[in-house]
């Protein structure tokens, strides 16, 4: 997608949208020209297809630019989501862990990613407290 803020991506044809994830995204693992992809998501396009965003760090590592051909190997990542142990312990201590588990795995994962994406430990703690508060009030965690 050209222009400022544009994306470099690869169109992916061999997967169907995942009806249990937001927007039909599909969790995958694999590689691009030998560059290992840990769990990432292929995302829906407006025409019903899916695409894999190729971040600048990947393009730089494989020495490819827009329009170059790449060899992509992908397989669906069906591994169940595992709640980080520290988060689980905090939620259990506040008696809200069972409520957390009632949310869909992708919601749990997005919540944990948001919590632990903070740079400072104080911010991580504030986000955990906010999540506990939301769970106590049966609110959305994302």
C-alpha cells in the first residue's frame, strides 16, 4: 500500500478467516525467506482475502523491498493461550481469575499483551489493577 503510513504485505490465499477471532484474523507461525515468524496474525482484506504484514525489521533482515518476491511458509498456530503466571496469581488473589477465563482466549491474550506492553513496572501494575477492577464489575477486559 503506497504512501505515507503505507504497509508492505503479502497476500495469503491458503487460509480461511477464523470466525472465533476479531475481524477473522488467523494466528500463524512460519517463516519469510528463512526469517522465523513467531506467533503473528494474518489479517482480513476488504475483498475477503487475508494478508500478512511484513514489518520493516523483517524486510531489512531478509534484504527485500516492496515488490520483491519472497518464500513464505505458514501454518496455523492452534496452540492454546496460556495466561502468564504472574497475571494468573494476581487475578487468583483477587478472586477474579475464573471471570478472566470466561473471556475468549484471544481477549485474554490481548488483555495480557496490553498489560505487559508497558515499559515501566508501575504501569504494568496499574494495568493489572484496572483489569481486576473491570473483572469485578463484569466489564470488558479489552
